[in-house]
C-alpha cells in the first residue's frame, strides 16, 4: 500500500495528472473558507459522487472547474470510479467503505495543501 506522498509523486509523473493546478481564484477560495470547510466539501463530494456501487454518469460526475476539490479530484485520479480502479485498484460495482472514502479525502486534501504551500 502506497503512502500519500508516494501517490502524489506518482501522479506528478503523469503528463495528464500533473497539468492540474489550482488557480489564484481557487486558492483565495481555500483561504477564505479554510481547510476544514474544504475537507467537508471533499468528504461530501466523495460520499455522494464516488462511494455508491453504481454511478449512472461515472466518468462525467466531476466537473473540470468550479471548485478546488474538483480540480484536486482530477489531479489525484479520484474523479470517477474508473480512475479509482485504474490508479488505486478499487473495485468497480462495490460501495466504497468509510475507510476508503477517508483515504480518498486525505489524498485530495494533501494535494490541495501542496498547491497552497507552493505560494509560500
């Protein structure tokens, strides 16, 4: 099982995944809302859009812009069940456990925090 840092390093080596960056607007949103609120948004998105065993619009449920968590989901390959399967071997057609959801949220938040640290 890989660590969050190992996963982020692997994602950064992907030409596609490494293109995703938070915009200045996204960073302001994170600063204004705070990391705790952003984490709660991430948990909500993961619970509603990724955790169910079957998602009718899988592969299209995560917008490419509009919220820092959406950008992070694409950057971390946590945007759909197909990507979760491909990158992290999470099975398709099975409800995600609370522990799996927590790991996904932790990965998303670690990516966001790295993006925010790039400004310091």
